[in-house]
C-alpha cells in the first residue's frame, strides 16, 4: 500500500479550515502535515484544532519540506498564480481554490508551469463532487432527462466573510467572480464540457454599494456548442444564509436538486441554538439547519479524489484547464454586462488586470 499523500495547506481561515476538515473526514488517502499563514498565531491555532504537526509563517519555507507532495491554496485570488508557480517549481502538486486566478494570462502561466514541472494542477471546484449533484449528473448520463436543453445553477448569500472579497483590487470582481465561477463550472461540467459559444450577462450593485465597487447580484446566460443553455444566477444580496440550487431540464425529464433544502430540517426556535448553515445570520425564528455540511458540499470527496490523482489511482476530474474555461467566461460576462450585448467566445481582450474592469470601465455611472 502506498503511503498517504502528505499535504501542506496555504491559508488558515475559512477555506483553509475546510480543507483541513475535509482531509480529516476522509483520511484514508492523505494526511495534512503542514499549514502556513502569515498572521502570527493563526496557522498554529488551526494546527492545534486538527493535529497538524508543522506550522509556517511563510509558505516558501513550507515548500522546502521534502516529504510534502501536494499543496492546497486557500489564500486570496491575487496570490493564486504566484503561489502555483512556486509550488510547481518546488516539484509539488497544486490544488488551487476557485476562481483559478485573476487573468487569462495568469491561467496560461499556471497551466504551463505545472505542465513543464510535471505536476498536477487541480482546480478545487467542489460542486463537481457534491454528492447530490454527482447523483444528478449520473442520472443525466443514464439518459434520465433525455437531451438536456437548460441547466440552471444558482449560489446566493448575503456576502462574504473577509474584507478582501469586497475590494475588487484583491478579488478581481464581485459575486459573479466569487460565486458565478462555481455556477459556470457546474454548467460546463453538466454539458460534458461542450465549448461555451457565447455569454450574456446583467449585473448590478443593489445592496452593498457603500462597501464595494463590485457587483452584488448577477444573471448570466451561457450558450454551449452542443445547443444547451446555462442560466447562472448569483448573489451577495440575498438574506438568510447560503442557498445553492440547480434545475435540470431535458426533453425527457426534469430534476430540481437543492443542495441545502433536501438536507435540512425546517425548524422554528424562539431562543436560537448556535449554528444552522454557512452565513445564516441567526437561528431564532424559522431556520434550516443542515447536518454533515461539508460532506453535503462534497469537499471531502474532492480532496480525497485529488490525493488519489497524485497516486495515479484516478484521472483528474477538475483541472487548471477547466478553471481557465471559467475565467474566459468570467471575462465575457463582465464585458457583456459592460457593453450591454452578447459576447462570442473565444474572447481574449488584451491588458486586462481584473475581470471586473471589463464591466466597471464601461458601466454608466449612477446618477
Ligand atoms: N470552494 C469554495 O466554496 C470556497 C469558499 C470560500 C473561499 N474560497 C476561495 O478560497 C480562497 C481563500 O478564501 P477564504 O475564504 O479562505 O479567505 P480568508 O480571508 O478566510 O482566508 C485567507 C487566508 O489566506 C492567507 N493568506 C493571505 N496572504 C497570504 C500569503 N501571502 N501567504 C500565505 N497565506 C496568505 C490568510 O492568512 C488567510 O489564512 C479564495 O480564493 C476564495 O475564493 C472557496
């Protein structure tokens, strides 16, 4: 039996914690041996929580550890590309959080460096591993819905937990970039990676204008080469906690997998009770607590799969190339919203620093 894959995690807050918890939930293929984070004390705290033996302030020091084979990036979007280059050059496999990076130039650089160094670039898009959605895809592959014509995917909540998401210089965009990337990847996967032909998008900042220049709500239509249509809706303006749902329409059937509701218990409490679901502001009154939240998202299945890819036991199901497809659709979506028209792909404008600039630079200023 090959040894478990030794993993280092970059980042110790929201998603870094989810990575560590996920490896612990499905521990048979991988073990986390190191964590790093530049804020003194943070990585140490996460190490204590999960029994991780090594702690670093600088990720480059962690990359010198010879036994580490795979490194997961759970740091802000602006850092994904530089970190990937450093990890690949250290000869380690890369798991990169969504969105893949800030620009198509960065996406190409990440893909190239990993290819040159002979390491995997694994794109952490957990919706491709979400048990309920995997079941829906298996049913579609079995012909349950006949020929698919429409896939709707939507992820919404009232906005992210850390300041950098709201600062478009550091995030690259608002909710379309942050959560639209999930929904685009999902539709692309569900339509068997048929190329995206065009993108039409509308977006606005409706609720959080005092806090961000980023859009807090977006609606986007993707046309696929196989004739299918993706309808992607995302929001940071929706109250009441996380909502993630899909609708699948084919000539022969339909399915409405709702990630949270099917797993939740409609609950009323006069007094509140602690934790219900990601980003729910309160547990008083009506709430919808989920059980096994990470399991239902598919994060443990995703990390287990990535470790198995490192051992050659499985072929990567979500790659840097997938992340690049999503990035191109993000560019096209922002440009579409900015110009008020459908954008055909391939779409590769020059000199883009942040996807959102393709919208902000065109948008008519508010009166
Ligand atoms: N898959 C998902 O559903 C999901 C959910 C949340 C976040 N994410 C993604 O994960 C990434 C991290 O987001 P988050 O929510 O954990 O953010 P966060 O703000 O909670 O944590 C960011 C972490 O990055 C670390 N960091 C910052 N600069 C660093 C540096 N130079 N070197 C090493 N570490 C550094 C911080 O110390 C912190 O630990 C983002 O790309 C985000 O889009 C994905």
